[in-house]
C-alpha cells in the first residue's frame, strides 16, 4: 500500500513538473499577475486605459500602426519620390 | 383509578428502562502542506494556455462524528506565496473511503487582493508516519468562473498537488464534559 501510494505520488509529481516546464511564460492570466495600475489584456499586462493592441481606450479607432510610421521611413519615401521626379526631368534632356 | 395507576406505571417503566444515550464524539483532523501545479485559462487571446500555478501554503482541518466516520466537512485556508501573493479558502465535503483515502468536493476561491470563486474536486491519500501523523498527498482540480481576478469571462483552471502533514489531533466530546463517559 505504501509503495503504491508513493509511486502514485511520484508519478503525479513528474507529470505536473513536466507540464510546468512546457508552460508559456511572461503572460498574465489573472489581474493579480500585473503590477498595480496595470490590467491584463489579451494575455499581457498593459497600463490601465490601453488595450492589448496598443490603442487607447475611449479614443478614436485609428490603428496605432498608421501613427507609428518612423520619421526615418518617411524621409526615405520623400527621397525616393524626389529621385523619381529627377529621373523624369532628366529623361527628356537626354533625349534632346 | 386503575387506568391512572397503569398509565403512571407504564410511563415510569418506560423512562427507567430506557438506556442512557452516549454523547456523540467529534473527530478533528488537521493538515498543513505546500501545493503547486498548473494553472490554465484563456486570458483573452482566444486560446487556452497553461503555466505553472502559484506556490501556495495550505492549512485546514476536517470534522466528523464517531457515529458517522465516513462523512466529514472541512475548511481549508491557503496563501499563494509566489510569484504573486493572494489569500483564499475552501469549504469541502469529504467522503472517507477507507482509513487512508478520501474524496472531496466543495467551493474554493481567493478573497484578496482580487476575488475568485469556483468549485474543487480531489482526492487525498494518507501514508501513516506514526500513531497520529500521516503524509498527506492531495491532487485536486478546480474551475473558477467567477471573480474580479479574471481578465475575461473564461474560467480559470487549477490542477494542484498538495504535499503535507496530517494529524488526527483531537477527539472532542460534543457533550463537552457532560459527566463521566
């Protein structure tokens, strides 16, 4: 009886440890997982008032990616447009 | 007159011949242990995920009558101690299946810093360590669909294994010193 119970306990312990080793980390599953002032949204702790996709609650529905274009990327686009304009001006000159 | 004498004689005889009732004795057992396991739920991602459950310290006891040693009621308090702290408790109906094995079902939940409420089922095994002490091994499963600690309306699941010490500490008389036993 003792051997059977001990074996059962060891088996359950091993199963639990094996499960725990495969678990996902850095996620919240309960509000109390998050620091005070944060809420658990879509599995992540975010400051209260911010949804899991980064949008501010109560604000407009503009996706954050449209506002989040880096300035460097914008200037690159401007430069590319300027080069296109320059090439368009140069082509007739070469034809002449 | 004769009818009265017969009635009184019968009543006195009935009272005198009745055997005295023995006081019911309550059997108290106490348990302390550490528990952990797996915690699962859908935190809003649309899929159920699992992780290691918080480690918790548990303490409690169960009470049953010596006239009905099969059925018992138990109270259990617990404190989750890492990685986050909370306190809670359980109320259980316990069914003894032999001397070293029980099954139980009841209500469980946390009270602070946020609330959680749900049900719990499990079994207990006792490995005797002496006359009154036993090693306690208790796997349990809980589902908690209510409370302010839930980020969504999906229930939180706990699969826990508690290992601890159990003691049959006290056999208290319900009559509470009501004359010699």
